[in-house]
C-alpha cells in the first residue's frame, strides 16, 4: 500500500519490485490508477519473484497479454522454474495447467515427475499429512495424468516404480507401451498418460522389449533366465508377474 501512496502523492514508482508488482497491479486496478497499472505491466517479467502466481493472477485480472508473457517465460525456463520454491506454492489447478503444456522446454520428462513429487510432498506437509504413496497420489489428483511417463527412459522409470504412486494396472500399461506402443490393451490396462513429446524433450526409446514372467507356483520362485539371455528386473507388475527388460543387441 505504501508504494501506491508514494505514486499518488509524488508520482514515484521506485518502490515497485518483484515481490509486490502483482499486488500493486491488483490495487491499482481496484482504485482506478491507470498510469500505475501501466507501470506494473511494464515491470520485467524475469524479475518477478513468483512467475506462477503472476501468471495466474494477471489472467484473473484480465491482463491476458501480460499473462501470456508470463506463460512464455515459464515455458522457456521450465527446467529451472519447476524446481523453484515458487512452483511449490501453485495450487492443483495451476499445476495441471502447467504440466499439460506441450511447450514446456524440459530436457527430460523425469524432471516433471521429480517436481510433481516435491509439490505433492509440500502439499502433504501443509495439510499435516504423511507423504505416503496414497497421500501423494491424492494431492496430485488429475495432475498425475499430465505427466508423460511413456517419455521417461526405462532406467529412470525403474526408480519411479517403488514410490507406489502408480497402480499395478498403470505400471503394466506403461511397461507394455515401452515394448509395444502400437498394441491395443485391455480396458484395465489402457494407457492413461500422454505420449506426445514436449518442446524440449527427447522421447524415450525402449532399450529392449518388456516381457512378463510368471511365478512358478510349484516352487514359489521366479524362473531363472536361460543362459546367454540378459534380463533386467523392472519390478513386480503384480503378485504373480515379474516385469523384465531384455537387453537390446547393438
């Protein structure tokens, strides 16, 4: 409020900064101060302390051009911005909107997963909940299905499996997509995650086919792989199936 009073009495905007520019914009529009509105809208976007909040609030205020510039800045600097503390302050609706964008300049999709997990853990903390698999999934809600798991390398995906956030059916659908992306799956195992690439992401190419080995019910053990066949366990797809990746030949 002090910045607004200084502007009204002495026409000085030196108090405008990255922390208050959007709040001042809101007040300037509320009190019909068009010149101050213009000053706020010319504030350097790169100096805003929370670009996600700036995008959301300026769009709410009807400043679509400024909001679009904020969104472009997010796209171009996504790798760094989604790891920022400001990202953790976004609500679930905004998180969905950001993760849904094809234009995000992300070097690897695994970065999206890591950022989303940090976001979920922060929301668990804010709500006094343990960061369990169930609570993480609940906090992410529809945002989980904006993550493009099929673009994540199988090596990185192995580290996602133990988190427990994905269901068995979702794990199977992703693993089968790695092996046979064009194959139609039964309804329980239909892929629910986007497969189209982002602006800066290289699609993950499977290193070898995924196969499912059945548990030997007689010995209650997993069968030993044949001599000369190198397989990498991906993780149990269910209680009676083991997903493995056959090493690709070069």
